[in-house]
C-alpha cells in the first residue's frame, strides 16, 4: 500500500450549513440472487509457497522487489510463468516512472462474455526498504493462487475473468493509473467490477471490507458472516491503493484489507483477537516485512474470500443486497462538547414491528471518535445505544453498521440517529445514515 497522505480536518464548516430537513428516504427492495457454485478452498500452503518465492527473489536482489529494481522484474517473471503454464493469455504492459521501466502483468482466462469483465488485482511491488511480503506479497499470492484455482477447476463463468498485478503502486498507484488511463472508454465500459487485495495477511489482523460497490461489499460480508467473523468498513487505505483509479473511472470496486500502521483498538481486539494498542502491521514499509510477518489465519481466510468473490461475482447477474433501505444523507453538525443532535429518517409502508436484526449504517465524520455517544431512537423515543464514548479511541470517524433488536418497536414512524460529543476540542458532523429492514 502506498504511504499515507497528510490528512486535512473534516469540513465541519460546511457541515454547519447542513440541511435541517430529513432527506427523502431512498427505498429499494430486491429479490435474492440466484445460487452459484461454491468456490474451492484455496490451500494456504500454496499461497505461502508463493510468498516464499517472493521472499527468495527479494533476498537475491538487494532485499526488495521495488519498481525499477531487478527484484520486481523477477517477481513479474515468476507470476507470469505460473499463469502461462495454467493456460492464461498474459501480457506485460510497460510504463516509465522515475526514469525506470515498470511493468503491469495482465492475465485473461479464456471464455466468458468479453463485454462483461470481472477483474481482480493487487500490486506486486514492494518499497525499497524490504521484501514486502505482507505489503503486498499477500494480496499478490492470493490472487495468483485463485487464478490457478480457476484453471484447476476449468471454471466457465458467465463473465470474462481478468487478473492483474500492478507495478509502482508504492510510488503513487502509477501502474494501475497507467492501465486505466490507457483503456479506451469502450473498454472501460466492459468492466463489470474490479476487486483489489492489498495487505491481507497482517500479523495483528483486522477484517476490513471496502464499502464502495454494494454488491461487491455484500459478497465479502456474506462470506465472513458464514464464518461468524464480524467485519468493519475499510477506511485506512481508502484511495491509497489500486482500486482508486478504477473508482475514479466509474468502475464498481471492492476489496479486502487486514490493516497497516493504524492501531488496533480494544474493541477490535475483542472481536478479532490480537493485541490492542499495537499496529495491525508493525513492519509496514519496513525491512521486517518478511515471511515471518504473516498471520496464517488471516491469510487463509482472506484467500478463500478472494475465491468466493471471483466465483460468485463472475456467475451471471448478481443482484444488490436484499432489504428495504431508508436513509438520510443530509449533514448535521455535532456541537463540540455540547447538546445531542439528531438526524431523522421517516419509515413508511412497513407492516408490524421492526426486525430483530435491524441494520443501522452510520457514517459520522469526526476528528476524535472516542468523544462520541451514538444512539438509535425509535419512533416512541426508546433509545438503543450503538456506541459509547472512549477516551482511548483517538481514531477519526465512525463508519460502521450496527445490528439492533428492534422487534418490540412499530416499524413505521420517524427514527432518529442521535449523536452527542461529550468532550472538548474535536469536531465533526453526521454525514449520512441508513436503516435496512
């Protein structure tokens, strides 16, 4: 993953001009998607064997696999040879960055609708300071082994499958930008989706899902739900990996992430195990990002999730998540250390009570989320606590989906998201929220 950019404070001044009337609820109800063949298990040993090879390549080439270095070209050659032997049509796309030649590797699986392409990719380059085995050998190896699993199964999907390994991501998404920018508009329009996998074996892992395209997002969430593993929306790497150029070009995107140099909170450690107060990857962009810097359980689960998404999303038409959504996208300023503010959503057209698993999606921009207390207010005024304040939670923003047992509440009526800032100095606003029945 490319380095962090300097952050700017949320545009709270703009939030102060928020609309004070509830936005019209966006409502949709979709039928369930048709069943598709289950993806195979991706052998962890195979994925780790690829990582061992990438480590050996780095060791033999100055300790890294960075753009413009011999270790990167050797990495590309290794992946390409595997794909050529498996029956893929491969191509090297050259570009120049920093006076050095870079390479994207593109691999197409024969068959499928050429006007309806599902693409999956990862960046293959490391930083100059290390071998880059988690960042991003982990994603590269999982995508490679999934592509090889497609070959072993002789998968004949409805969509055409294309896999990619990007160069010079660490220098600013150079390779993926070059690919997208050099696609004719007619070719871009054929891309049904792009799945990105960057750092999926972090040693102190979290389970983060991109929240860009709802169909892709739900596909990953369904996989983890089947394992009874809670997920969170990915925010640390947003815009900092190779999905960004595709998203900017209007291509539906999604992906997985297990964390970089952000600190795991106590609540995340309770959900996922690992060590609170420690970075998800203490070796991020460092010389210690070696084969010893991988959590096998996270790598195994995430590799299987890659295959699940490829098998699911390449099979015919996948419908959006089921359920009826009521939302409010108006901004509401949250006063610093002040009174609670509420954002209303009017629920209509329902019969009976709310469900026992009411989904509450929350997007609150704030510079110290530990200051915030968040409640869902039912139409009769009953409060359901979604989030308590915490003086030790210094991260930005509350972007999460909560599940509430609201079965005792009448569904129709005005529901409210109530947010109160209980400490001084940090500011923010309710960006949007939604209820999914």
